[in-house]
C-alpha cells in the first residue's frame, strides 16, 4: 500500500541523514576535519594501496627451517643429557625428523632412556582449549640403538609459536619506519601479510623483513690459518664464515656463542668519533654485560667476530676488557645501513627466515592517477545513466536519480562504518552498481506502466507494480549477491574490495528501491492525486511487440553451441595468456622520468640481466611501459632477485610506479581458489534457483551461465588479453549479471504459467520475453554506459576487467533469451502441442491485452 506510517518515514529519513553525515567526512582532507567540532563524525574510508600507494607483502615461514632448528636443538639436548649422565654413546646423527644414537654399553640403555625422558615429556599447547602434546617419541630399536622422532604435532606447535613471535618482530620493525596504520596479520599456518600504505621505499621494507637478524658474538679461531681450514678440514668446534660484500673475506670462527642478540636492550646508529664513519652502538642487559665482560677479560689481544645471519659484519681485536656492557659495531656502513641494522637489532631476531612469496607495490603517483581516473569514470558513468533515466522516464526518472544518489551515499557510509578498504576495483564495483541499480527502478516503472495499460487506476497500478516487482528484484539481486559472497571468501586484495562494494551496493539498491522510491511515490500520490501517467515516460516503444523469439531458437542455439565448442577448442589448444597470478612471475610498470620511454633500450638492458624471458610493451601513454618477467627457476627468492636486478638497471631513468611479484606457491593456490570460486558460485546459485523455481529453470539458468562463461573465456583466447585475478572477478560478476537477467525473464514466465495454463510453452515464452523487453534493453543499456565510462576513462589497470564485463553484459542479455528460454522447451517444462486451438487463441488475446498493447 502507498501509505507510510510516521515512524517508518522517520526511520527512513534518519537512515538517509545518518548516511550523509557518516559519508560527508570523505569530502574533506584530514587537516580540514581537525577543524570541525568533535561531535561531527570524522572517520573516513580507508583507501587501498592501489589508490594511495604503498606495499602489500606476503611472507612465508618455511617449515623446513623449523624442522632443522628443532633437529639441531634436539641433537644438542641429547648430547648434553647423555654427557651429564656420564653415558657413553656413538653415532649421534639426525636427518629430517629422525635422530638416532647408539649407547655403547648395553647396561646403560635404561639409564639413557631415563636421561632422555625430558625430550618426550608432554608440553602444554596453551590457547583457549588447553591440552598438551608430545614433541618427540623415543623408540628402542635393540642392540643399544635409540631412535628419537620429532612429531608432526610438535612441529606444528613450534610453527605456530614461531609465527606468533614473528608477527611481533615484524610489527616492531615496520613501526620503526614511522609509517602510520600498517596492517600486519596472520594468514593460515605459515604466512604473514604486511600492508604499509604510503610507503615510498618498498625495497627498504623488504630488506628489513627478509633478514632473520640473528646476532651472535663468537671468538675467532686462530689455531690454524683460515685458508688451511677451507682447503682441508676445520676443527670440529669451528666453522668457516664469510664477511659481507662481493669480495667476502673468510673467517674461521668458533661455533660456541659467547653472547647473542637476545641480551641486547638497545641499539642506535651513530658516528665513530675518530673517523666519522657510521657505526651501530649497542648496550646489553645485566646478564649480557656480565658475560661480555667475562669473555673480553679472558681474551684480551684476540679477535672476536660479530655475526649477523651467518655473515661476519665485523671482527675487531679485543684491546682491553669491556666491562660497561656497551660497544659498537663498525663495518663500512652507509648511514641508512647503520640505521637499518639498529632497527633490526632493536626489533629482535626472527625465529626463522621469512620469504617474500607475493608482493604488490604501488607508487604514490600511480595511486593519485588511479583515484582521478576512477572518480572521473564514476561521474561520467553516473551522468550518462542520469541523462538516460530522465530522458526516458521524465518525472519518474528524477525520482530514480534521487534514489540513485542516496544509494551511492549509503554505499560510502557503510564502507566508512565497516572500515572496509576502497580499492580501484572497488570503485569499479560502485560504478557497476550505478548501472545495475536502475534495474530495480526500471522493473518497478515498467510494472506500473503495464498495470496501468491493463485498465487499473494509476494509484492501483503503482501499488501493484511495487508489490509484483518485489519478488523479481529479490530473486535477481540475490543471485548476484551469491557471486559477490564467493568472491569475498575466496578472493584476496583488490578482488575482495570489489566484492565488498558490489555486495553492499546490492543491499542498498534493494533498500532504496523499496523504501525511498516508494516513499517518494507515496508523497507524490497523496499530494497530487494523479489520474494519468506523467507525459515524460517514453518507454512504450516496445508495447504490443510480438517478436517470435522461439521461432529461430534452433538456429541461435546451433550458433551458440558452435561458438562454445570453438571457444573450448581454442582454450584447450591455443590457451589463454595467463597473468602472473596463475603462472608466477613479475609485472613492473615504469614511467620515464623525462620524455618518452625507450622500449628498445629497455629490452636491450634487460636482456643482459639473465632473468629469463622478458616482455616489454607500451602501457597507456608514450612515457609508460609494462615489463613482464617469467617465473624464475630459483622460486620465491629468485623472483625477488630478478626484480632487484631490473630496479638496479633502470631506476636512474624510470620511476617504478607499480610492482607485482607472485611466487610459484601462491600462483598455484590462486589457480585452485579461482576454479573453486567459479564452481561454488554456480552450485550455490543452482540450489537457490532450484528452490525458488522448478528444476528445469535451475538447469536452464546454469546452462545459460556456463554458455556466458565459456564464450568469455573464448574472448580471452581470441583477443590475447591477459587473464589474471581480476578476470575471475569479471567472470563471477558476469555470472551474477547474466543470472539477474535470466531470473527476471524466468519470473515473468513463472507468473504467466500460472495465469495462462493452456498456452503452449513456446508461445508463453515469447509472450514473457516481449513483456519484459523494455526492462531487458534499458537495464543492458544503462549497465553498458557505466561500464563504457570505466573502459574509456578508468585507466589501464582495470581496462581488461571492464572489457570482459562489456562483452559479458551483451552475451548475458543474449543468453537470457536464446539459451535459458529454449532449454525449458527442451526439458519439457510443459508438453508441446498440448491444449492448442481455441484455448491458445484466448490465452494469446489475454496476454497481449495484459502487456498493454
């Protein structure tokens, strides 16, 4: 009914006003917001790294490192425990997770088991659930041979503890850089995600995070020359380590650690007062000071080595005892090198090496360009949609525009409240929402026209139009919501940002269509008491159409099957040009600091770097270039090394605007999750449509959707456009849009099936498609206008994404008519030829009259 209780009106406008207040701070800078009264909301949308610049780095802890550390520790504990118990042994060794030792005296086997009992004791796992676990098991193999095995549960426990410790160390290191609001979080059982917005020097961040920073102080072994130790066999208690730099000097160093970095309480970069060289001063705690003083007193005149991650950074001679608990490290540092070492020492050592398996870095200038491009595309797309709606619907179009503005404001408000990150694909999601949001209004308006032309009064038509459109809009939008949900749970980074804005847009669209638009109609009706449709409504050009769509269904179906088979054939033989998200490798976007980019010179420079296959192509304007590096054979570390070589060779002439590095382990996971995402979304939508309709409708919707997905994949094969993670987002959005369109047509068919029980199915389908033709064409046009604005003005980064979406909208509209509908006939939703004759003629007359001829 077109009546709103006062409390409903109050709640409606409270929601709108609250949305305006929450979204308003996004129009001002942070400096301007500080001048506002404290009671005014000041929270703003968090911009993604692709909009404000910064680095996204995924670090992985290697399980093999934890296993090796536990193996070495356990071997050392076995040696210590047996020696303390005066038990003689031989053959102590370990590989993988297994250790063995032979007790030479069989009479001491039981005593040895008792001495090693502490290794197999239960350890508290901690956490909310409590519980305990065994880190090692001890087996007697007979003949004095004891076998100790490290359990998987124990390794998992050590991995979890090490990852928790690593997160704290990483956080301290990132905080030392002085960046605001870094995001550091755990992902899975062995990874850490680090996001640092506004970072201008990502290389420094990676250098800080890549180093374990285990600092030890050991004595230099002077019992034999180091050259003799290298060529022969060093003493069992010593090992050869090397210094830093290309001409790394070797040192023979004792394995015994005098003192470690765990005893440090402070480290600062400063300058040597004698030669003004950068150095790092350090200070120990009381225990460390005592041990350091004792060691230097006993070894005056002897050299000792300061070792960082198995590299000797300094080897001074102890001139006199150092009893103050402080000292300095010199090693030909630069000022930044000394600062970074001090940062590493203050933050503490990582329990294991962290490897960069994924990197996505955007320079601040590219972020600013992306914002401008995204906002410009949004305004242009919205402007085109507004002009179309007002031009076709007049006064009704004005009401739709008001609802559309409120819709966008609510999206921004919800993003602000949730603290969601707005990415460039997220802006694309908002623009797409603008194009699709008018679909709800078009459905309502066309229903109102249809009811009015069938003989109802305008007020009755408006009321009935809203009521009948509700189920269609909910069904159509829910299918898209399912696709957005799958994108959110299985996607990452920008793809997840796109899914969030799309999902929020769907919800706010339904709210504004059935609350705000209906309220405005109620206000208009109650004040003006109109008797006729406004003169500005100009969408009657399709009224009375009786296009026999199903008459050519066999031809269109055959063409679609042929194209689908060709697409699958091309996919299987030629294949798609896969992006680094699925193959691994690196993408680097460069911009010449002066003039145009010299692609030939870049190719020549990179050909000498031994980084495998390199592709260089223009990107956008003449000053920009995109460099692609193949996946490196050395794995994740090889990827980082290749990017470093490119940076060293080109950074003098080019600005590094964007860097994306995906290691082989991550690319394999992305491929798996992308495939699962498409399958899961299709299954979820199949179940929903099956519940809401009959099984033939569900089968028809899935076949039509698979048709759209296959042809879109064929588009990637034919055009050679790179298929990356954003392409998966495009395909899932096409799935949602195609089903949206299909469900609208199906909903009208279901209604007509109940209304015209004797009409042959092919005639009923034609009637239903003709009745919804205005809505189908208008929705497709508005969505295409929004996407076209994104394609032309949204920038190069999302151009391939919007290109696929443009194609998907066209194919989705086609499949709703020529794939989804004929399938119902093939599956005999209603037996063909039944009840033809006079009943058919009567039903056709009723249908044509009901459509508003």
